[in-house]
C-alpha cells in the first residue's frame, strides 16, 4: 500500500499500541519445595519431547524446569493465563507414577549436572520471547538450579511435574478464557502459518477448529471440497502483526488495532471474511479521521470498498479542502481518487488552489512513473483530471499568474480562456464553468412564470426582482430568456444585492449563447451567494443584445420541495422599484433562480 500506512501512522496524535506479537509477559517461576517423593512429569501428547540425552539423563532431575521447551507460548502472561502456567512444583510421593523410573532419574542425577540440564532446556525456548521474559526466565532458572542442587540425591526427591500442562483447563472458568489461552499457543495447535515475507516471516501456531468457527474462508480452507492437508501455510501477503490481531479477535473477541496496524488489519479482516473486525477497523478510522489524513484514508476506503468511510472522507475534504490539499499524503493518492475529488461541486477552495495542488500531484506522479517533470509529462499523468479544473471560475489575474504560464495548457486553451475572461460574447471553452458551491446535495431551481411570450427589449437598464426565502440557501446563478430572432450571443452582468444595505453580495460579467427557442439559458456566479431566511434581496440582470422572450403569469410565491427529504424552500417575490427595465412579479426577465440548499 505504498507509503500511505506510514503517513497515517505519523498523522495520528496518539501513542502507538504495540501488537502483542513476539512479546511475553511471563511471571517469574516459582519452585515449591514442600515435600519430596516420586513425581509425575508427563508432557502433553502434542508437545515435542526433549532429546534422548535429556529424557534419559538430566531431565529426570530437571525436567520440571524446562517448562518452555517444545511448549512455548510467546504471549504468555497474566492476560491469557500464561503466568499461572509457568509455575513449577515439587509434588508429594503420593502423586501419579512418573513417566521415568526412579532408577533412571537417579542415574540422570548422578550422570549430569543440574545446571547443564537447565541450560539445555532454556535453549529450547522459542525466538519470539522478549528480553524482559528472557531476563525473568534466566533469574528463575538460576534460582531453580540452586534449589535442585540442594535436594537430596534420593530418587524420590528429584521428579517434577507441570500441573498446568495437564490441567490448565481448570484454571480457566469460561470458554472464552480457555480459547484465549490457546491464542498463539502451541498447546493443541494443529496448523502453523508462515506469515510475512523475507526476513520478517513469523511462524504462528493456530487451531483449525477455532479458525473455522470464526471465518468462512478458514472453514473452506480446512473443511471445504479442496481443503488443504498441509500443516504449514504460507501467507506472504499478510503482515504478522495484522494476522495476530485477526487471530486475537477470533480466539477472544478482543480488538487490538492501532495507527500502525489498522490498515493491514482491515485488509486481513476482509481477506478472511471477518466483518465484525472489519467494522471495528472502520470505526477506528472514522474516529481518527482528520483533514491531514483524509485523502490517504479515502484512497484506502476506495481500495477496500468501504463506501461509508469514503463518504465520510469526502465530507471532511469538502469542509477542510485547503488543509486536506496541503497534507503530505495528498500527493500519494491515485489518479482515480484525484478525479473523484475534482468532480465534486462541494469543495471549499478557490479554483487556483486546486490547480496548484493538481500540479504538485502531477510532479509526484511523474516521479513515480520515472518521468521528467516537464509540462508535457505533467499533462500526460493528469489525464482526465486536467479537464475537471474549472479555469473559468478563476479571476483573470489568477489565471494569468498561474495556469497560463505553467505550460500544462495548450496554446489554444490559454487563448480561449483569456477571451472568456475579457470579451463579450464569451467564446466556448472546454472547461466546466459551474461554480463549486461548497455545499452538499443536488442543484435545485425554481421557475416563477407559467407562460412565455415574445419581445422584451433592452436599453442598458437592469431587470430586477426582489425576493426572500424561508430557509438558508446558496444562489449559484439565474436562468434567463434568449433571443426571439434565432441563435444569438448576449452580454450580461448578473448581481445579487442586499436590499437594506444596497451591498452587492455577488456578481459576474459574462455572456451566454441562445438558440432562438423559448428555453431559459444558465448564467452563473463565480462563487455561490449565501441567502439568509426572511431577508430581502434583489436579483439583477443587465443584458445587451436583441429582443428576447419573456415570462408572463408570474407567481408571487413559489415552493420547491426536495424529492428525497420533502424539505420545502419557499420563495416570495416582490416588485423592485427604482432603475428597473420593467420586470415585475407578473412578467419580465429572470424567470429562474438556481440554488443549493
């Protein structure tokens, strides 16, 4: 997943939670010298036995000390019962008969030193034990060796047994505790996973039954029509820490995820069809979603097909667009994610900053593709994303200082955009001129006339209509009538004015082309204009061009009802006195108001 996970780790302001893999919290061993006598010391049937020299010799005297040999539990500790299982006792002579005879034990005691046997046993511990565990084990071993050496040489006093090996179940009062004890434990294990690749491979014990109960994928792997019979399964595409987090959940319902493992754990949960763990990972990501990791998480959400998380990421980007674009992880997203973001109407940033961010991304992508960061290569890697930059929304100064000099746009594109900024009627451009309104939802519009008539003239005076609404909206443009004489171009200045203060809240000098029909033609503001409830505003349009169609049978109140939510937006129209070209509630221009809620 490239460097996205690393970026996410650095972005979260929380202390990393270490995975339990390879860590041990074993309690110090206890040597109980209560009584002497013949003792039982039979290891479980699935535990690898010591070498003949150890079984036949010194093990008779020290076999009880070798509690880790062949039965190592790297994660033994108080949380999974490991502490109780590491105790060693001297049992009374009334215990079960020993596996080894008294004579063998006596010979072993005389044939080998106790300290040498203990050292040999300690060498059998698995490599996954931590330094703290090794330290405590070493201390316990030295104490045990001293204690054993002080025992009488009588055969009845040197046999030791490990009670938890036979009866560890009795120390676990619930099924959950018993299964949790088996997590990452060789006891009863019947399969091993070689997880990771290269030097980072870990060999992890597991139990087919436990895995099959928790995962349909494991069930098919072990019990399906093409079930594997192998006792060692390689998983090179899974991180060991993530796999241990998956097993921990399957064995105990415990969730162990953190910034450094959440992505790989989510991958493992999806791969092995464990939706409950997947949900925990997604919830963790939601809680830690911020502007500086929103783009990286969006990429992962799309990769892992998590639409809910993707939606939350997009909403965060809408609200904090500038911060999200400035984050380190932005340049690491893929092209499809960049396109998905640039398509949105709801980004809260000026278009010139979007262009700058797209150029930064193109430079990084060219480097990833081992291309020189020339303007031609930047345009090449941007592909369809370049057409989603809404250059017409920039000011002429912004365009001239940035995109026009970047070399990314073709000469004809630069010329057509300069003409769009400077002349009327404006020529057609290949780029979207619809404003990004910084809002969620769909574009809405209302029509205030029920009939269209011919011949409305213009002499440089503005057509105006006063209006108010019952709820907060953002007006993004007007629909205007066009020529009655066939296809024609118009120059137009549109404005929204606050009535009480006479303040111009939004305007645009632009133009539009009409086809001679009675349809309306969209004329848009560069930025959305906020309209507050129960406040009076004036919609104003000053057209230059031939006579046009106009509307009649106007309505004083027009209500728009959202299809999905049923929310109603009610417009109230009044005549705007003053320098008015004749538009009123009953007839005239400005037939449509285009808005977002």
